[in-house]
C-alpha cells in the first residue's frame, strides 16, 4: 500500500514538473521566457509630493 502512495506522489510530481517546463518553453508573447504574463512593463512613476514639515 505504501508503494502505491509513493508511486502516485511521484507521478504527480513528474506531471507538475513537466507542466511547468512545458509552459516555460511554450511562452506566448511575453517579455520574459516563463509565459506567466507577470513581466508586464513597469507603470509610470507616480509623482511624490514632499510633506511641508520635511521641506527644509
């Protein structure tokens, strides 16, 4: 019984590793190679207003 559980866990780990590699190399139009679409261009910087009590 323990061997069956270990085998299932091993196959699940292989599946998830294979899926991760497949998604990495099957990247869409992303700027990086992972295909996760998290590497979008940085937003423009927001202007920072210095508080009056810190102006010297």
